[in-house]
C-alpha cells in the first residue's frame, strides 16, 4: 500500500473511519455485529512459547479457544484455499482470525498466512490473538501484514500472581520459571499493548477468571487496561484442566460480578463463544462443526439473500444489470 494513502495515516479521518467500520463489522468487538457478520479462524499456529497451568497442550489454546478441542493444523497455502472457498459460499464473513492452536506470534506461518490473505482479500479485517510474550518485538510484523484488531490475554499484571498462572516461558531460547518468567511476560504484554494501541490497532484483552488466584485482582487489571487505551475486555471463565484441574471454575454470577466491577474502566464483552481455532461462520453457528447438509442450507440462504439484494438494487436503479 502506498505510504501517502490517508488510510494508512493513523491521524487521518480516513484511518479513523476505516477502524470504526472494522469494529462495526467485527462479531467479537461489536455485540450487534455478531448476528450479521462472521469470522473464519485459520489454525496455522501450532507452537506455543509458554506453559499456562490450565492448558493441556494437545488441545487448542484456551486463552482464546474452546478447551478440550483439537483443530487440524493447516499450511498457509491450505489456509488461503480454505478462505477462498468459505468466502465464496458465505460472504457475510468479514474477519480472518489466527488464534492458535498455539500462540500465533510463536509461529512464522501466522505472518505468511496473513500476507497471502491480505494480498487476495484486502478488504477483510485481519485479527489475531496472542499471549503477548513476543508482542513488542513482533509489532512491526503485525503492522506490516495489516492486522488491525488484536487480542492479548492478560490474566494478571502483578508478576507474583502471574507466576501462579504460568509455569514457565521460553524466551529467546531460554526457559524462565516462576516469577522470573512472569516478570518478563507481564512487562512485554503491557509494553506491547501500549505500543499496539499507539500504532492504531484496536486491542481487546482476554482475562481468564480463576477463583482464588486472580479474582481479587481483576479490577486492578481493568484499571490498567483503561490507562493503556484497550478497547474491550473479555472475562472468560476458567476451564479447570491441567495443573488447575482441582480449582472450581467461577459461577455465572461470579463472572457477571467481575464484569460489572470492571465495566466502569473498560467496555465488557459478554458474548464470547470460546471458539475453536478452526471455527468459521457466525459466532453462534460454528460451521466447522455442522453437517454438510446444514452448511449447504446456510450457503443457499446466503446466496439467495445476495440475489434478492441485487434485485432490489437493480429495481431501484442503484446497480447496473
Ligand atoms: Fe477470532 Fe478472537 Fe479475533 Fe474474534 S474469536 S481471534 S477476536 S475473530 Fe471472539 Fe471467539 Fe470469543 Fe475469541 S467469540 S473466542 S473473542
Ligand atoms: Fe496453552 Fe494458550 Fe497458554 Fe500457550 S498461551 S500454554 S497454548 S493456554
């Protein structure tokens, strides 16, 4: 894209306008958009560089995805082909996300895939979800490939608390355990979020609510997100597996109370479906899990809707025959 295009200048009204449209068409960022617009997740990122205590690694990353589910990993080329096919059949999909099965920033295939998608579908919103460990050093690449909505999982901003949640990190080839690792991760997450917001990316933060570990800390996180300019926060319930298998997950009331307590500081997302890393369709209708018959039905409805809309436009003289 040319440098002097106002759409690339984050201080221009065109940039602002483009972002507002992206938010309005993003099923996760705008509650109303979830019924109209869909997303496709491309499962191209199998590796992860940290070990969360609630994660069982043969499954998708539970910081963003559905627990207990294993998505089939695609190559960047396969991901492009899948996108082509899905978008032809379901044009209401406006967002292409990479959310695992591991951490997208720990896999070079994430960037290769976004490059391919951006070249062929420049109008789509590119979205990514990460644990944030590599965010500061990968931000340039994230911007280069055109990601405009980014989710960072922040389960604590106090390294002492974070050390109870993450067993270890692998950073620049070295393993850091406990507080040593959590200090690095929290620092990188907060610096990375600030830099991403400053660069014009719309940031969402996922926080896994873990009773007895970070539940009393949640408002402190929300305050920090406010300070950093985060757009929306998604408080997700712990799914008790791995080292945290014996921790009782929060009740629906406890989660609601946490959302209410955080709301004065940062907008709350309440419609998350904890999608699979290979989900596609509307948030409420994951077509990767549907029968062929059901998918065909939605495809037919979509095509009929497009035809109907075309006919109306033609009759009103707004589209040439
Ligand atoms: Fe995917 Fe996440 Fe982007 Fe949405 S999901 S990478 S922001 S396009 Fe959405 Fe799914 Fe919840 Fe994620 S409902 S798990 S919040
Ligand atoms: Fe698992 Fe995701 Fe944590 Fe990595 S970031 S250990 S994939 S939950």
